[in-house]
């Protein structure tokens, strides 16, 4: 179901933005930015995280991100001085500051998703949240892994509904899934072994969601 805010509706499944009955044509990266800010609302999102999500494995200048924000605000008719939707968080990044709603069924489903998918690491079960889950040796990581073979920002798992993908973030010792080193984003299936450097984990879908494995396949 689309996420409604103001006169707009964002449909994540079809990757469309609507204003009433009119479809607004956003460039893909502007759509990605809006989707990220909405998914994290009302939390502020750092510029570093935005760059990692919108331009993975690519260096972009501060001005490139600023230009993208300007383009998104222009599409929404959102003035920077008195924003209704995209707020600048000085010294950090940006945040969605408007009121957004979704159907009760969709909101409930989204609330359950973090409990459906998880990483098994030794005797630990690490729940994966909707959106980005960072793996590495940095504060705020979904899985903080204290191993010299693991980079600070080693890899990430992105959860969207019942789909999950794994991506290496330029780590020194590599990210592996199903025994092969990642060269691009890879879908995850229930029971997949993940290796970060020398650290092994297992991607797991909780019992009682029999249809999830099919949904996870590309």
C-alpha cells in the first residue's frame, strides 16, 4: 500500500510517486532518497548513510548530494527555509519532517517484519529491521562484530518486506554468500551461510512463514 503524505502518495512496490491522480517523474536516486527518509521517519539520516544507500561503492561530492536534495524538494514543492517534508539537520544530514500515514494492515505488517528475518551467529540471533542493516565494527551496526578480519563498515543487508539482499561495502577481506565472494548485490535465501572475513553467520527466516523462501527468490 502507498505511503501518504500531504497531497502525495509513494508506492514502493511500483516505484511511483503520485500527486492526486498525476504521476510525478522522479529520477531513480531522488526516489531512493525519499524512500529512505520516509522509512526512517522521524529519525534524521546522516549524509554518510544517504551516500552509502543511494550511491553504494561510489564516491560522490557534498554538492552532488545537495543537488539531489534540491531536486527532490523542487518535485515536492517543498521550500528549504520552511520545509513541510525534507528538513536539513545541520551537521548531520536530513530527515522527513511531515506526517505520513499507511494502512493499519501495512503498518502492522511492517511492525512484524523485523522479527521474521535474522542472522544466527554462534548462540546469538540478531533480528534484521526493515531497511538497511549494517554489519561491521562500528557503533550503530545491526551486528557489531569484534574481529580483526572484519572491516568497520564491512557489509549491509537491506530488508524490504520479505525480501533481503546482501552487499559488500568495499571490505578488505571480502563478503561471501553460499561460498562465493560477492561482486554485486545478492538476494538472500533461508539457510544461506554468510562469511565476513573469517566470521561465519547464517541468514534465517523464522519458522511459521513457509511462503517466505519463495518470496525471497529473485
